[in-house]
């Protein structure tokens, strides 16, 4: 209601005889707002005119007072109604003095003649109840309190949502007499186009961080999340758990069932893994091929192992057939579990390498299981997380791995 474009109609004036003087008192400020000129209404309703007279046979002139209004309220009303912006005028007591027709074109039924003389607060409550003003805040009273405190103090336009997805920018100006002039500018199309662009940008961001096949986070998103968790804001970092997960004998699955079925298998496994993360910040990402990584911030070894076991159990219960597996008649997983206190002085690849080494040990021990990273798994140097060559061992490290 305070939000709106104003359309001043002549019926406003007819319905408001008691406010004629108020309108006249602010006419100067109002007209200077639109034309830069002072136009007197009530205070100077006449001007001097010269008329010719004869005296002693000679022509002369004399000044006489003749009522000749410069402009009437009706003309003012029709002039403001012709504006392509809405207009509201509120007096020093925040009571509505006038509005133009454009307001009700922008939002049907926003103002009626009986609104003249009523306060902004009372009219705002009415329009909120009628859902002519849309608010994002939790409660109407909170919104109204904030709106009342900022009335006439906004140097920037206020974006206001009206009913039926209409939007206006409100421009507020105080006159020297203390009146508040509120102009409504329709920005509905701009907001709608902005929303479309925002949705497109959101989709692009989503696509850039999402694996197209499984819908999980991709490697890029994993790297970003891991970098954030590796450098916590607080001085006391919480343990970081990481699971490296691989589908057992997946090449045999593809060779037997075909690549289309292989893609379907990847999607089903991804969905099951996604069911195993529930805490804030936990993330499942496709790491490459049939390999996945599960990031578990603030996780101790016990919870990391429980999560790994849950992944194994849920997939077993799903009973996805794998006729050519050398381990089971169904699809199974091998999981490496690593847990470490993040440290800026260490390469984040350490935890990936440790989990990767543990995962390959799980495979060597029979697959369809999880294995925890041992001390030796943390002592690898210049090793790709996907490599199985553990021959290079680093010099002693100052690591804080969390071991079983």
C-alpha cells in the first residue's frame, strides 16, 4: 500500500473537501517536482488586470481585481492522471492526500476515494489482508514496522511486489512542507526478465558443478568443497572423513550387459550413495568412471565407518544382478576410508591418496567391503589418487591421521 504507483483522479478531490487546503499548501512543492515551476492554487486565486477607462476625454488605465484562477483542482487531477507513473501524496501525518489513476492500473483496487485522509499504516494493513502487497518476511507486523520506520528515508528506490506477479519501484521524496511524494514505476517486465536470466545462470552453475550422467557433484565441485573443508574458519578444525568408492568388476558388467545398462547401473549406485549422506556439508561426487568420493566434514572414524557400511548394505539390499562378477552374483562396492584433521600445511591430496590406497587394499582382500587407511597409506608422495603404485614412500610426515 505504501508500495505503489499513484493515479490521482478528480473523484479523489471531490471525495475530499476537507483536504483542499492541504493540497493547496503543498501545490508549490508538488508542481515543482514535475514541472520545476511554482503554481499557486489557493493562496493566489486571482491576479490584477488592467482595463481601459475614459477620464476628461482621455484614455487611461486602471488596475482592478478580477478573480481568474490559474489552475483548478480538476485540471491538476487530470494532469496527474495523464502521468505514466503512479503517484501518491501523503501529508505530514502520513495521511493520504491524493493518488492518481495509474496506481489502480498497476494494481487494481489498491486505492479507493474513501482512502483519502486515512493513514499509511491503516491502508497498508488493509492491502496486506487483501494480498495486494506481497512480502517475503516471516510476519506482516515485522514488515510493517520496518516499512514505517523507513518511510521517506529511502535514498534508493524500493522494489515492491504486488499481486499477480507485478512489481514496482517506489521513489520517495519529502517536500519542504513535510509531505511525502511516492512515485510508482512499473518494473514488472524487468523483474521477469531478470528472473529468467537468474534461472538460466543458476542452471549453468548447476551444470558446471554436476555430473551429467548421475546427477551427483562432479570433480570440480568436489575439489571446491574439499578446499573449503581443508581450510576451516575456526582455529579448532573438526575431523574430515573421506570415502573412496569403486564398483567391483565394473568392466565385466559393461562387457556383459552393455554400456547403456552400465550407465543405468551407475545412476542406481549414485542414488544409493546419495541416501547415505544426511549431515550438512556432506557430499557425494562422481570421481571418474565407476569411482565415487564421499566427503564427510566433521566426521570421526566411527561415523565414517558406519557410513561406509551403510553404503555396502543398501547396495546389497538393492540386489542389482552382476552375472560376471568374480565376487558376488550382485553389484558390490570396495570402499577406502580415511579420516584426518585438516591442516593448511599439508597437501589436500594426502587424504585422497590415503583413501585410495585403502580402497585398493579392500579390493585385494576380496572386495565387497570397506578398509580403513593405515599409517603407511599416508606416507605416499607424488602419487595420483587413482594409481596403485605404492613404491615411492615419502620422508617421515607430521600427519594427524585418525586410525582405527
